[in-house]
């Protein structure tokens, strides 16, 4: 079992550009959540996808959008990048029906905006 | 979301037990207590969770106060690999999706 995988590992973008990050959940999981972690801070919830729909959303602007595919993998898109979007972006997977149980995190994508 | 309070940092000697405290005085009856840890340059890792009774697994033990207003994560023999930031998080136990609300956590240093 490969666990949660994310790509790319690192990414450097320029202000104003757009970026797409990808996540494959742990085998058998049907729910994907995305988190943003700034340096020295705890992860902050962005949104969660189940059955290809956004189920919950944190306090992030509409520049942050996502998608879930029929195979449960997910993408996070960020438009009009700002310097403040520089962070580690984490993907976590879980079972929707066991929502109070553990989430499994990937290693993250380090995004640097210059 | 109900909030938790943890010390910013703690130190432990290698091979000694570590008790990491967490206060959650506003916990509701439907909240689970979850612990995650994050090793340097890695994503968070689930450690343990419980509702009312003490819990044990291969990684740690979770001791929950009788009034559920506090809990303690116990690492029985700290190793260098246990040096990480430990997060105590309250999770609603109802059906459906949920999010994890991370605080700043406790940074555990293990001294060889």
C-alpha cells in the first residue's frame, strides 16, 4: 500500500500565476482533504471532497478550488498566486463513513511563490 | 470548534517516558480526542484517539480525565524518532465529513 501520494514535491511559481497540485488517496479511502501549512504554523483546513463534491470549506478565498475524480484522486488549484500562498500543501485521505477516525496525510507539496 | 491548550515545548531524555498534556475544558460529549504528530519535513501522522476510556496502541497510550476536560498522551520510552510536534485535536464524532483544526502543538525534543 503506497499510502497517500502527492505531486509534485516542490514547485516554484511567480506571483499572478496559477498552480495545480495533485493527490492520490490511500487505497480504499473515498474522501480527500487539503490543508495549507505556513512555516512554523499548524496546518489550516482548505476544503474536503467526497463523491466528487466539495463537502466542507475552510476560510480560504475562491482563488483556491479543487476537484475530485471518480478514482477518488484530487487536485488543488490556486489562481492569481500571492507571495502569501507560499506554504506546504498537505493532502489527507479518510473514509467518509468513519469520519471521526484517523486521516492519513501525504508528504506535502512545497510551493514557493516569488 | 472546541479549542485545546498545549505547552509550546517539552524535553525528554531518550528511553524515558514522556507525558504530553492537553487541556480541552470546552469539550462536548460528542467530541473525540485525537493526537497527531508531525516529524520534521513530513506530513502529520495519526497517533491515537479516544472518547472516554483510556486507549493503548503500538505507538502510545492516551489517558483521558474522568471529566474529559484534559488528556495526556504517553510515550512509554522516548526515542530520537519521537522528536516531533504533537497536536491534540477535538473531532466531532457525528456522521459525515469533518475537518481537523490544528493549533500550534507541543514541540517535543528528545535528548540522547
